[in-house]
C-alpha cells in the first residue's frame, strides 16, 4: 500500500504540472544536443541483430525528441515512459504521422493503426505484479509510450520487465531481454527525488546493452561499476538566450550552464 501511495503522490504532483500552462522544461523543437550527437547515441546499433537501435526515453513527457528518434533511419524502436497519461495523449495528438493509438491495460488488439506496413502487433500480458502492465499504453510506428512509474521496472524480474518494456513490439525486437542499444535522458535526474537518484542510475545501467551509451544532461555516474566512460560533449552558457532568464535572476541565479554527457557502459 505504501508503494501505491507513493505512486499516487508523484502522479498528482506531475499531473498538476502538466495541467497548467506550457511546462517550463518542454521544448517545441528537437533538442540541438541530440541532433548534434545522435550518431554517438546510436553507435551500438550495427551489431544488435535487429537492424537498428532500440532507444529508451525515461520520463519522456511529450518530447519532440521522441518523434525525431522514432523517425530516424537507424532506430528500430523507441520506448518512452512517463507517469502522466496526458503527456502521451498530447504527444499522440501532435504527431499524427506516427499513427499512435491508446490501449488500456485490460484490452488487446491485433494492430495499433491502419497502416499495416508500419504497424506492429500489440499483445497485452496478464500480470499480478507489474503495475505498468495494467496501465494504459500508446503504440504507433516504431514507438511505444508506457504510462507509470519508471521505478516499477526495478521490482520486476527480467522476463516480466522485457514483456512490459516491449509490450506491443514485434517479436524480432522483444527478444533483447529488456536491454536497449541507447538511452536518451534529457533531464530526468532533476525530476527525481535526490534519495532515489542512485537507484535510478542503477536502473539505467541495468537497461543498457554492453557497450551501449546514455545521452544525459547531468551526471552522477562516474563511480558506478557498470560505467566504462563519461565524456563531456557540450558545456554551454545558456544565460543570454534562456527564455526564463528573468525568472532565474529573480531567484539570484546569474548564469545557467547546460552540460551534456555521453555515458558508455562497459563491454561484458
């Protein structure tokens, strides 16, 4: 019951943030750091056995980056997760080209859109332990968005985790044992309670294939056993062009820097 209460508290907080004006963290364009370094993120795709990179996007919201990755020729599938269903609904409405359809946890369907060439079979699995599998999910062309708490993935054995993460994905992809060829994380660390950040980093490592990379705006990863390298890709002073400059200055912040890292997992 404690876990459910925690989920509800987090859900309420973020739902309120999404119900107001445009969230301050949302960009209406592709993140320039992602565009610049996409090839580094996708560097593991050539030897994964299914013709393209599978990418995980935690706390994805309705990021335009999801559509960019799902449409990239070197990406086979994108799996996002967010605790707020409204974010996924808005993303689906704003990207009709991805043909995204919602499926409730208790239903199943043979296909997720009318475009059979791009559509993938959707199977909803029965589970008495995975809250994520009982939530709604959204599926379209090379993209899935799960609704729920990302930390639920830590409580699941690998077989259930794989079924949950690759729910609605064709069988040639869901044999990857819940491991991804890359993780794109624009700013999850800021949104996660400091007491859970170590757990989050552990989860990220458990979801990456050997040698795969995580593209990240913050880093607390250096001391993690699974990390092979941490490379600073960009360091930019955003103060002059920050749309929220006045808000930062009102809080006494005179300079804002954006740091972007590539974290590479060890080969095992």
